C-alpha cells in the first residue's frame, strides 16, 4: 500500500522527467534503474517495513543489484552520510 501511494503521489512530483529531458538535450543519458517495472514489482512483494530490518533490506537490495552491477559496487562497505560528506 505504501509503495502504491508513493508511486501515485510522490513520484510524479519529483523532477525525474525534467532531469531526463535536460540531460538528453546536453547529450547525456539519464537512467533510473530503480524505477523499472520489475524492480517495483519485486519491492512490492517484500514484507511490510515494520517487519523488515536494515540488514534484511540490504540483503534484498544486494540480491536485486547483483546481476546488473559489478561486485565492487554491490559489496562495497557501508558509508554513513557524515563520512560521505567529509
């Protein structure tokens, strides 16, 4: 239910389409791999957020990314926002 609500209300308000048009105009390619229909259907089958720990969410996301991204990306160490900004 939360995913459906986000897809119908929040997602259209984001600037994804504008970014896509701007980058194409500049000769760049803008991709949104996590908005793929198969990805959304997969995430809709995941248990509700209150029963999903951070470790479980990480496991699902890595399993989803593994066929499409190199191991160096999938298995990279976690970086906190504070360390990322420094």
